[in-house]
C-alpha cells in the first residue's frame, strides 16, 4: 500500500494509505467497458453497498453516456457488481448521462443525489428507493438556480431543530437545508469559494462523501479541481451548529494522483473521493482514479475523534447513554 504524504491538523488527523491497485476495473462484459468511477458506499456493519457510474466503450470517448450501477461486498474490498445499470437516462435533462451519485440512508429509505447532464448544463437531481434497484426520481432539486449544480452530499442526521444539511458543488461550495430530505433550499452565501482556496482548487470545489461529526466540528472531505482540470482531495472543518460557516480547510491536498493508473486514464491526474465507510476503527475512503478505476485508501481513526466511534462497535451498550449513538458515513 502506498502512503500518501499530507499535512495533518488536529481536526483532520488521518494518514491515508492507498491500495497499490484499483478495486474495480472496466469490464468488457458490462456497461462499464470504458470507465467505472464515482463510488458511493454505505456500510451497515455487515454489508457494503456500492453505487457507481459506468460508461461504455461502444460510445465515443468525448460523448459517453453515464449510467448508474450497484454492487455489494462483505469486506469492503471485493465487490460483486450487477451486470446491468439500475438507473439510465430517461428525461431530456439526462440525455447525456448520469454522474456523481451520493447515497444516504434515512428511515430505511435510500436517498440518492446525482448529476444529470443535458449536454450543456449539470442539474443536481434526487431519487429515492427501498431496495437500491428500483428508484423513484424526484427530478432536479434547485429549479431556480441557473448555474451548474454538480454534486450534493447529505449529512445523515439532522440538527437538534430537525434541519438536514447538504453540501452542494456549484463551482464554489454551497449549503442547502431541508426538513424532509426531499425539498431543499439553497443558501445564498457560499461556505467556501474557489477564490479563497489554493491553486489546486481554483476551478471548482465539490463535496465528496457525507460529512461526519467529530469532537472538533463537522468534517467535509472535498475534491478540488485546478485550472488544468486535475482533481485532488482536501477537507474543511465546519461549525457543527451552523455548517454554513467554514472554520478551517486544508491548504495542501491530502490525496492526489501518484500511480500511473491515477495519472493516465479517461481524465488524467484525477483522484476524486466520493465514498466513505467506517470499519474496524478505520476509515475506508473510496475514490476514482483518472475517472476510469475505483480505488480505496484507508486510515486509522484516533480514539475520541468521532463521537459515534467510542462504544458504538462494542458488544455491550453503554447504559448511561441509552445505547444511542450519532451516525456517521451515511448509515
């Protein structure tokens, strides 16, 4: 495993170790014959559920149509993927494909945000499902926003007032709020702008996996794109009482392209983190390499960093806390 060099502030004390090879490669037998990317992962303590974007070699390289598929794994490494997509374009605003899936589970319902592309503009859309296979589409989320809305990552638990939060990529990083996880209001002021960020994120900032709560605040893993369209991973710390306020952010990326399969592919020099699972006191961070492969990096989690980690995996619940623990990683 390759160890990624990074700065580690107290609120992001992770040392990421990349696996030397991707977890999933394009397969000539499936709709992912050209690319398999954008992994979003939910882990319920036993099974890892994966959603991803696939593109076919039968289409022109500059006009691939993205379709969304699913897979499962017991260990979070060896995934068995369905041979057919579970979501394909079926509306005019989806004509040129679906991309950037982000999964959340709430009340036994899978909630999916994804980008629909019509050839000119990306619209962030929402769908719901009870089984990951059959999806009800609710359509574009932000009807009044005229720019691109590319990615949306939902915090899996509401605030004490019942408000849900979603980080939205519009170029800058924005925040949206909801009380029912279906209807969302985009807040007017950005959480973090490209002008504030270093060179590696001066073209766009996109949210990665679901943000998670730590003793220091809400941590959001982000993807920064530079003016050469190279993508690197970094992170920001948000105020837990008001996630529209950014307390701090990494001035250097924590993951970037190193291996040949990260530097060369469908989009060169792309490491885009989109999935996160908590397993055996480690974070498993799933990412796209060169927008062609699905890969993983791991990091141990310092004790006491996550409010939900201590005691959450023990066999005996803590009576003083009534066994109630806050969720992380969307499950």
